C-alpha cells in the first residue's frame, strides 16, 4: 500500500472511531437526517487533533527563568478574569464534515449497539440483474476500451514485426490491437422486507414527540436496509380513524381528534393481506403513540387484531411509547399484560431524545 493509501486508511479509522464515540449524540439529534443524501449521510466530526509541537511567541520569557514569586500567574490575561481581549487576527478552529455511506453507518451502529444480524425468512423473490466485467474481447464500444490491454497488444505487435524502436518508443495501436472490456449479466436474488410505520397524530402528540419518531425511524431504516436489499416503507397515521400517507405527511400532520388505535392496526392488516404474503415477505410493523386509547373495548380489539392477524404474519411487532404531558401511557401496560414474553413483540418507552439509543437497541436487539 502506498504512503498516501496508508494515510487515507488511518484517517478513515480515526473518523470511524469518532463516529462510534459520538454515536449516542448523533442518534438524539435531528440535524443528521437533514444531511442525508441518496446513499450517504454527511456527519459533523469533532476536530481531529494530530499531535504536534506548539511554539510560543518570541521574547516572552520562559517558565524557568526571570523574576517572579511563588503563586504568580504564568501568563494569562493581564486584564484579569472576565475581561475581553477584542478582535484577534488568528484563524479559529473549524469542525469537519465527512460523507459516510449508509451501509458503513449501519455497520458502526450494529457494532456499538451490539445488534445481531437478521436471518431473513420467506422466499427470495426479488431478483436484480447486475453487469460484471469478466474479461476482454477484440470488439466493443469505445467507452469500454481497455487502454492498458490495447497498449500491451500494440507493443507486442510492434516488437514481433520489428517496427519497435527503443530509441523512439512510440506505440501506435491499430484497429486489430484494440481490446474492450467484456461483461456478463449476473442475476441476484434478495429477500423482500417491508416496514409499516404507524403513528398517533391526535392532539396529545406534539411536535417534539413527532420529531423523536422521525429520528428513531431514520435509524431503524438505516439498520434494516443494511440487512435487506429489497426494502419498502409504508406509513399510516391515525387519530379516531386511520389512513395511509406519504413519508412527508407522516411526520408533519397534526390532528386534534380522539384516538382509536384499532383503526391503525386494522389498516395495517389490510395492507399486509393485500400486498405482502407472509411466506415471501419479512414484515416489520412499528407503532408510535403516547399511550392514550379511546376505550377499553378498543384496546381489546387491538389485542385481537395483533394476536390473530398481524403477529402471525410479522417478523417483529414494535411499539414505542413516546412520553407526552397529555398522554396517559396506559397502552404499553395493556400490551405488557397481554403479550408477556412474546417473542415477536418488543415494547419500548421513549421518554426523550436521549432514550432513542436505548429504544433502538430494544427494538432491533432480537435479530428477527
């Protein structure tokens, strides 16, 4: 490896270490999501210090020479503490932003949270075709011309025919010398997966609660997309009724009605039945709410839909209860009572943004 390659590799390792060190902070901030591109995310990295000597200004004396009494300050602001020094002429310290591939971010996340790899279920029905370069051939488009092999072929021809002059080493390829990259089509099969996000958007779910859900869903997406190449996402919002929406509407809708959670579970079940056969798809319903529900009867209906329809079809059902000053928080208690130690049910209480890190580990730690 060249020196510059070694330096680049060392820098990547330093950046990776910084990301792991600050991952919990990144997972509690929504700023990171706004920096997301198609396949990468821009991450602000704290300053990377490289050890070096720093020299003071000339004619300022030294620590071991000159006058002074015990207890005298060694430098510092002569104006005393709390006094300003005015404008300076030196450059300030600047942060660094690096683009990190989402798969790399998922790998770091998996290591830090100790997440197990997921073993997909079902048939491998999603098929993609990729082109792989496997050799060279004498015909092809100019855009695929293999310059090194073309030059080598021309050089061999000139040497064999005696036209090569070492004193004037000019190699001119002719049509017969040209070589082009050859490719074959490789078919790859991947497991299908779908995430169905459901969120209570009634009046008791405020902007902060929705922001917590938005941040958490970004990290859920990042991890699950690293486990599956064929991933879809569907979004359901509900108050007293439920409807499917796009991603932007999901995170920015504000309603003021009551709450009937069974309406969301019923719509979720219809989506699964109509579009995602359980023997072919890996299904992940995620529901976020502040724990309020309309009535005991509706809660009983939720348990019935989960038990009879959603859980048998799903890899994992996750319920995240986002703390709200207006929510009762009762629904997670009902779920705990009804699904004691159920292998497909994971529950998490999310009190604030700092709890997102722990909640992600609770949701994804089963490796289902």
